[in-house]
C-alpha cells in the first residue's frame, strides 16, 4: 500500500517526476537505476545545503529557512504547495540533524536519500567530518531512527503508475523522448504552446488546426488569403494587386535553420541563484516552471535558434536571428532538434522529429553539433564507453542519408567538430562552486569528484583530476573531429552541400579575455560543464563570420525588401 502522503503529493509532483530523468543531461548507455539514485542523492544534498545556508545568511532557524525557500517558489505546477508538503514531512528530521551540526552529506545519508552500496566508495560533496565518517553517520541515524519517513520510498518511479496519471504521464514522456510538441492539434510538428517541445524549440504555428500551415514551407498560392508558412507575410497589396509574399520574398532565397544537437545546443542551464542562498529572492524562481517544462533547457536563448533578447552582457544574436535579419522572409523558420545526453549513436531515436518536406518546404541550413557525449559519460572508466571513429562514421553516414532523403534541394549541412574539454579542469577546479562561496568549502574539484563517484557526471573524462584521463578524452575527441572533417571533404549528396567547422573553443576564450571577460564566465556555473549563454553567443558570432567568409552561399541573399516588410507587417506576429 502506498503511504497516504504519496497519494496526496502525486498531483503536484507528477509533472516534475516524469521529467526527473529526462530533464537532466543523462546518457542513454548508463543504467537508469544507478542514474536515478545518483540524481536523488544530488537533489537532497543541494536542497539541504540551500536550507542550511539560508538559515546562515538570514540568521534564522532551520524551520524559518525551509519556509523561506518555499515562499520563494511560484504557485505554478503546484511548486509552492509541494514544497510546503515536503517540509511538513521531512522538515522535522532535517531540523534535528542540522541541530546536531552535521553537513548536508550526512543528513542525506541518514535519511537514506544517499546510500553507499557495498564495495562502492563513499560519495560526498563536502569535506569529510573530523570524526570518522561511520561514527558521525551512526550518530545521525540514531537521531532519526524512529522517523516514519524512513519507511517511505525514495523513488518517484511509481507515481506514473497511478491510474489517473498514467495517460498524461505517457504523453509527456513521449513528447520529450520523441522531441515533438506535447500540444500539436494538427500533428504538423509545430505548436502554439511554448514549452514541452513547443515554440521555444521550433517556430510557432500560426494555424494549429491546419497541418498544411507551418513555418518553413513554400507559400501556398503566394499566401494571398492566409499565411501558410507562418512568416507573417500574407495578403495582397491593394496598390497593385500583387501578393505581398510574391513581392517581398520571391527570389530572396528563404531558408530555415535546424540544429541537431545535445544539451549544449539546447542550452542546458541551471541559474546559480537557484542554489545560492545569498542571492535568492522571490524573483529567483520566476522561470522555474518554464525551465522544468523545457527539460532544464533554454532553447529560446540558445546560440543557434534563440529568439529572445540575451540575458548576458554580450549582445550578439543567435544564428536564427541573424538569418531573420538578413531576410525577414525567414521569420519563425527554426528548429532545435536537440536532446540532453544525445550523441551520434542516439540521434536516430529522435531525428524523425525534424520537419522538412522536400516538395513543399524551403531549403534549410542544418548544423550537426554532437559536441560532447561521444566522448563523455559518467562511468568510473569512461574510455570503453567512448564512440570510436568507426562507429561515428557509420552513424553520421546514416544521419546524412536520412537528411538527403528529407531536405529540399539546395540545403546545406555543417558538421561541427568536438571541443577540447581540458579547459574545464584547467580553469575551474580550484574555484569555488556557488554552493561553496558562502563558507569557502566546495570547489569544482569537489563537485566533479561527487558527480563521478555517483556515476552521474556529465563527463567524467574531462571533469577529473586524472590528467591522463583528461588527455585520453581530448585525444578521442580529436580523432572524432578528424573523422567528421574527412567525411565533409569526401562525401557528396544530392540535396545538400556538406561542410565541416572546427569547434575551436580556444579562439572564443582569447576573444573573451581581450574584451575583459573571465574564462570561468564561459562555463555554466552550477554544473561546471556546459557552455554558458555568453559562450554560445560568441560561438554563434564566430560561426556566422566564418560562413560569411568561406561559404557565403549558405546564408542566402540579403533581402532588399526587409524595410518594406517591417513597414507593412511590423514584427510579423512575433515569436
């Protein structure tokens, strides 16, 4: 029988729990049970750390600190309600344990959210207690030994087995796994809903009851009566009777931008003020519901398909916005077909979510950017799990053949190489992580060790103190990049031209330093792995300049009618 509190919490929690595994940059080849346990442990340590630090910052009790944290959360998705329920259940135990002056690692092991399996190393984020670990943990366990919460399951995996949630859970899971919009009335792969793979990921549908109206298609009868390609240009000029689409877009070489990527391309991002007690306020979690329903990705701010104003001090535009500025007829023609944990080996599972009809649609620029997960995994020994050049060649050829059978003639495909990730350890390992800044007790080296111990590291090969392992990882990344480069120079396809571009992070770092920036600002501060919004913008700028210089035909013409389009159609319906 399920404990009553699980039934009570099922409704507000189901949405979050179905995204639990899918919303993190996990890897298809890692055991899901181990990954889930590791994520539960990390979640506990993060939350308890924040509670403890909020009490310290505001000189308050732990009870007040927990209530303060809940008060910061939005009502949407029942986040605030859920928080208060969880505090009511686990709060008394957390209060007792923190009064005993133990850290978050001890609290989470005592409450069994973290467990040390037989024969496995002890995983901890904070420095070990001065007393022996076993003695400290035993004292903590004695404090909560009669707590009823110890009988409750620590997994949310059974929430979706509840009859009234099973159907909706399955729909959400399929939407994320297949990278298709959750809300798509006409099944044309476009949506009017922003998150859950909606218009944050691909251009907003302008008619969700007509599957023949969607971004990127060639205009139907020059869109005389309705907007069939959702670029906001339609109707007839009353002065001369010429359709606006024909007048402004004919011969302008419209094209879309499509990204086939991983969590970096999707812009995986956890805002640091979510876990930094000294910065936390009512404003901190305003975007939490959006982030959760976007799998903790922010494609609307990504370097390739972003369309919102940048939140960083760098004001470079995404590749999509540059294409739109070049030719307003490209409005809304973007697709971010990225997935957390994706690699060359797993792309086939969701590439069919790409929307392009060879007969009905405009050509597209496709960027293939699987920049990490072919060499990155969280295993104790990550090298055997890395993709070999032979396997990469086979899967990428399979992808290119798929694209050749789906892209309209005149398209372009650009293969991105892999970066040298030794930058991560070299520049971050001795810096304090946001959780460690208050008390100067957690560095990125500590974080990397904790994640690797739990076998949930996004990239144990590069996020490691082992220099030999870091070097081996970079050598394999270079081998894979060479393979992609050879493919670009040797393979020919019917419907697109194929190019290769190095992912030279060194050029980006040098440019950023010259502008007065710090290298650590180029990496996501919370996970210490993904490129930040600043880095993605700089990469987009470098991409654009290189394409303009070497392959200008890829970008199409500048449309001389852009100003007239603005005068007649304004923002063309926005995004």
